[in-house]
C-alpha cells in the first residue's frame, strides 16, 4: 500500500537516517534502486518487516545486525550477533601487518577472528601467506567460514579454540595478530553505541580490560618462529598503550611501538621476536 517514495519522504520528515538502507534491504535491492523506482509498492509482508526493522534501529540495535552485513577493508562481510561488528579502526591492524618487512610466503595466526574480517583481508591481500584463524565460538566460526568462502580465501583455515589452546605450539608462525576483547568490565561505554547488542565475550576482559591481552602477549613467543624475525600485533584501548608495551617487553619482544588510529588514539601495539640485538 505504501510506495518507496512515500516511505522515503516519511523517513526524511522523521529524520530516520538509516531508513533508506533498511528499505533497500527489505526489498533485496541497493539504495540506488530506490531512487530509480520511487513508485514501487511494498507488499504487506515487506512493509511490516520494514517497520519492525526501523523500530529495532530506533531502540539502538546496530544497523549491521539488522542488515546482516558490514564492510571491512572494502569486503562485504556477513555479521550476526554472534560476532563483533568489524570497526574501521581495526583496518589499522591490517595495514600495519601488510607494511611489515616479511617474506612472501609465511605462516600467519589470527586469534579471535569473529567474522573473519582481519584474516580474510590479509588472505586476499597476500595469497601466498598461509593463515590460521581461531575463535572459541562455533557460531562465530560458522560466520567466518562463510565469509572466507564468499571472498574465496583458500589460503585461510579456521580452528576452534580459546586463544592458543587448540594449537600445537610448534613455533611456526611469523606473524600473529589479534583484536581481542579489551574493554573493562563495567565500563559505562558498554551501554552506548549499540554495544549492548554485541557479544560481551568479544568486548570485555576482566576488571582492567587486559586479561586476554596478557595471555595473547605472554604466550606468543612460543608460537613464533625461533630463528626469524616474527611479529605480534594487537589492538587495544586508547588508554592501554603503556600497559601493553610493558607486557610486550616483559614477554621478551623488541622494537615495541604503539601506533595511533585515524582519530589520533593509541590503537595497535606491535613488537618483534626473537628480540633483535
Ligand atoms: N573498539 C571496540 C569498542 O570500544 C572494542 C573492540 C574490542 O574490544 N576488541 O567499541
């Protein structure tokens, strides 16, 4: 009974910014299609679905969970509430990894892959890298595997396990990366920006937010090649740079440095192992 044009003008009147995307999603089209077919009429089922999605968005549910999709590193990825929504800041982790001076063909490990965003970005950029990505959640791995298939990343394998637990520990990786949970439990930020809809186990890590980073950093040397320059890169909170650099040094890393995201905030720390003289 309602046309696309009527719904778009209603959305403008009510300042419902994401309405065009949700409308396009319900119709299985892209946004451009809406403007080409303003007289198209939604059927009752579509209209009901559109109104329900708008209401969920109004309640604060992230757009990516409503459309089931989010772009990362120019790759369209499927997401669900089983995985953290990939953030643009995390592209820094990918960028820094690609800029390291590493051989053409290496073994790479990504811990806590979620939607697979980081691993798939690296796999498509470096087809000669052999990448292993882990996650403790079977539901997350199902999403990640689907995304890897969608982007044809045959050089990427997934293993279910908590951090390094499912790995043999034979020290074969030359690059380890992770965007682990790093928000302090009880941080008021967890109540904002759609975070209440995201998996808490992908966001919070103990009373100081460093619980998982401690495990990832302290156990990394056992998984890095003993006789070649290997690197660990981790994402962390804007106020955790110093604490994370200290953890790297305590674990025996050298060349330890923290890099800022586009917003100028400390975001990724990296270090080399075995330590260079
Ligand atoms: N950057 C995310 C946020 O604060 C947290 C992601 C994470 O814990 N890895 O919204």
